[in-house]
């Protein structure tokens, strides 16, 4: 059985339909990546999965007692709020010093204990967020653009860490990413989203799907899309208006 | 002991300061200062209504402050520009309240007392209302502390932990209305927000955790109440503004000592 799945799920955000009739599932140990342009409903899908927004129609089924570790996108901590890394990790559930030490160690941030959250660099911050998610002992790790604001070595290191954690914990990983080259090499499955599921499957298959190319191939002149199949680049993208945002 | 008006005033000031401190921290963290203004300005309307209907001032002020706070809270989720919306509601409520008061016979003079507080006139029953209200607010904040803090940090993190951030927002809103209603006697409608924000802001440079900030803010707020009363007694200055002046002084001291600490770290 899948850890979590949605059936025919439609989600409305702020009065308009953000996601239409999404069927989604993720199994134990899988790495699944969601790609799609801005405003395509990627974050909305994650929010629906963690239960932050209720679907208008359709349903979300979670495995009973599913433990989810969630790493949100862009967490801004106001400098007016003094909070140490250690205290942050103990919210909302008190954690033992030992548990905190061990997760900080695991993400390579054991020197950050007493640092103020607002004083962390982008990379340190993401590691702390990841550590917080690990405290849940997650079966499913959900990350919303985990490398936003990181430089290339920083994001490469973070993806390596995520991959290691999957192996260690045996957890499934679901993430939203813009870094298509990484997505293609690290994911078991890719879901291409644009208000609905445009295409999905193994990275190779998605990369050569016309819907995917229509989204990422035009306008960017291939800067964003991974052209593994450049030689058969003969599609006319205009054929695939089925995948543009309604 | 409670027969001495100065002792009643001191206890009233301390009671408000203790409730305002932890709530004030959230007001600062969540940038809700204007929200506090809106709620307290609306309280004037509540006062006018309670005088007209011969209710207790506390009841009227609490009712209108609650309605105002809940309305703003609900509208805030609907994509309105928050500061504009608050500006419209706060000042309309204040103006409406002032106009309503002018229709009432013989209360024109009392208006100053509600705008700036009349802590020296606190009666035993006022004191009871203040302390019950303050105790309620503090108890609620302590009970919900982790949830409130988590949803202040990030709504999605709260959701993922099974906390409903809208519910926590509503709890803060209700607390705010209660503090506004009980603080009217002490500092008045126009200076309530000062009692919320200044001690919290003064505590900020001295704190490393949210909890320490709340505790330090409570201590500073109580200190401001005691010293402000003293100052008012000695120099015959208006009491509510004196309390706020002392709080502002503490803010400056906090700022300087925080700087000093940062440079020696």
C-alpha cells in the first residue's frame, strides 16, 4: 500500500482552482520529484498532502499513523523573535538533548546548537529544517524547494544529504524542485505539474514527453529542460496546448 | 491594604503589565501592532455603548473589541491589504465612538479618563476584573505556548504538526480583546498598545529564547507600572502617560545594554 495517495483530488486556493483531478501516490523508499512552472500548484499539492488545505473534491488517504517530516519553502524567522536552534528543534514537541544532538550531527550542523535562528546562513538554515523533520523519525520526508537560495555546491551537498538520509532511514522522499538536472539524476519518478498532472513516470520518460518539453522546452531554449533526446527533437510544441494552464 | 488608592493602582498596573507582556511579544513577533491599535480604538465605541446601555465599561469594551478583533482576523485571510483595512476600521470605530459619546449627557468630561486611563480611580471591583482578566490571558498563553509559537514561526510547520494556525490566531485575538478591555482604566485606550509593545521591544535585546523574552518583558512592564506611578505621585504628572514614559526609558536602556553585550560577545 502507498504511504499516501490522492484520488481525483481538486484543490481551490483563494477562490480559484489550483489543482484539478490529481491522482498521486508515493511508496516506501521512493524519491519522487514534482516539477512545474511557478503557480502550477506544486506547493499546493504538498499542502494538501500534509493536511494544511482541504481538497474541494476527491480524497487524500494516508497510511494510519504515517509520520511525515516536512521542510517548508522559504521559512522567514523575524529577527524580533529570539530563538536558538536547540529551542526551535523542540517545537512544538519537547525533544531530549540527546535526540537533538544526534539529528544535528546527522545533518552536519552540530556546531549550531546555541546559534540564533535568524543569524543562520541559507545552507545552515536548510540543514536545521531538515534536522527538525528528522526528529519526527519520518517514513515520508516532504521538501518544498529545499535548495532555494543555496549556491551550487550548497545545493549539491544538500541533495547528497537527502539521498543518504533516504538510504539510512528507508524513508520515502517527496520534493519540489526547479533544478531539473538534479531531479533527473536523483529521482525514481518525476511528476510534471501545471494545474493538473501533465505527465509522470521515470525521469527518462518524462524528459522526453512532449508535455514536459512544452512546459520547459519553449521559451527557455533548452536552458531548463534536459535534452536527452535532442536528436529526435521534432515535436511542434504547439501541439501540446493540453498542458498549458487553463 | 486595598483601601489605599496607591496600592490598588500599583496592583492594577502590575496586573495589566503581566498579561500584556507575553501577548505583547506575540504582537511584536507577528507584526500585529496595528491590529492592537484597531482593537483598542474600537473599545471607545464599546465604552460609549456601555454608558448608553448602563452596562459596565468592561463588558461594552470587551464586546466591541472582540467583534473588531474577530472581524479583522477573519478578513485578514481573504487577501485584503491588511494595513488599509485596519486603518479604515480602527479610525472609523474611534470616530464613531467619539460621536456616539457626544450624544450622551454628562460624560464629555469622562472621555479623557478613557483615552488616557485613570489608574488612581481603580476600585476594588475594577481590580478584581483586571486580575481575573489578566490571569485568564496568562493561563491561556501558557497552556497554548508551544502551539502559538509554532504557528507564529510558520503556518505550514504548524499544520504539519497538527496545529491549526487559524485557531491559534483566534486565541491571540481573544486575548488581545481581553487585555484591551482590562487595561482601559490603567493606561487608557490610546496607550494600551504602548504597554503591549514597549516592554516586549525592551526585552528583545536582552533575550535569547522566546520564553526569556516574555518573562523579561513582564518584569520590565511591572517595573514601568511601579516607577511610573511613583513618578506621577511625586511630580504630579498624568499617570498612564508616566507609566509609558518609564517603559520607553527602559526600552532605551535595553537597547544600549543589548548593543554593549553584542560588542563584548
